[in-house]
C-alpha cells in the first residue's frame, strides 16, 4: 500500500500545518471552535511557536523582535482572507513582510506603521504654497507662504497619489517584485519629500545603504531605481532627464511612459532578479 503525505507526517510526527492545505484545515477548525480556541488548542500553540521561528530571520533583518513577526502572523491567520487564499502560508508571509517593513520604516521616518503602509509623509505633505514648488518644477514663491484653499490641496494630494500608483504599476509590470516595489517607492518618495528638492534627495538617497540591504536589492538596482524615480544629471542627447515622478505630475501619463523605450529598458535592467535578491 502506498503511503500518502498525511500518513508520512503522522509517522514523522510532523504537524499538518506545515503545508498550506494543512494550515487551512487547522484554521478552519479553530474558527469553527469559536472563542478561546487559540488559547486552549495545543495545535494552535504549536502553530504560533512555529510562526515565530519561521519569521525570526525576517524580523531580525528589519531589527524587529521575532515576537512582532509572530503577532503579525497571528493577526493574518485570524482573518477571513487567509481561508480563501490559494496559498495560505504565502498570504501569511506577505502580511508579515508588510507589517515588519511598515513598522521599521515607520520608526525610521517617525510616523506610525499604519501611515507607512498607506504611504509616506510625502503623500500627506503640508498644504502651504511653496512647500513642494521644487516638485512641480516652479520657481520659489516670493514672500510669505499663503494657505492653499481646500480644493487645491485635495487636488494636489490626489495628483500625487495617482502618480505614485502609476509608478508602482509601471515598475511591477516591468519585472519588479510587488512587495519590494511598494516599500521602496514609498520610502524613496517619503525621503524626497523631506529633502526639499529632488537634487538634494538624489544626493542623500545615493548614499543610502541600510534600506537597499534590508530590501535585499542588488547593488545596481538601488541607483537604477533612484534614476528612474528622480531623474539624473544631464547627459549627451538627453540634457534634461526627468524622473517619472516629475513627468507624471507635469506632462506624461502611464501610456506615454510605456512608449519611452529608453525608460523601459532602464527599469527592466534595474529590476532585482531572484538570484540578486537572495545571493
């Protein structure tokens, strides 16, 4: 008689939740058991201990306590989405990654993890005239800054949010991994908002080593990302090279960017490969 995977795990005393379908079955059982199941079920206790160990390395990479990763995993496992996910463990891993990254970036930028997940401080920038004149490529406004009206401020923020969403879509469509792209773009644009000018931001971010290392980016991906987002110094044949952020805010759309062959090649070449991210 052929021994199936379930029989093999029983003989080896391996818990079923090591597989995605085993995890789904256990979570269904815990859900059906009602309140108190997580506190009193031995398998639930073993699952949480396993999750802390499973994500320990990820937590340490981002200077977080492994217990933080365990709590994020616990939170993900209690959601209805994990039961419907095609790969429950994959879903939990993505939630833990996003939670750990958001907490770390929130600490770095002195903002809450929830705000970091939604977008950096640049997205929530103040609404005073002149605060982002450099971003919109305008001369500095003379005299004291005046308050913008609410409609202008709302349009300003909406335009920026739409541009960020287009940038993320563009990068992912050209080979950048989705989670890394979300975090990297938010981080770069948040730091840009603090820098006061794109040239200052390029200089500061060019020297950044901690964030690219945490994201697992190879050496050539970080400067490539900065050039794509923020532009670069003049070069023959393209003396006014603008980054996609300024282009989307001023005169381009996602469709016109996709027709820029040089930009497409630059994004694709900078995309981190699986080998580059892990070794």
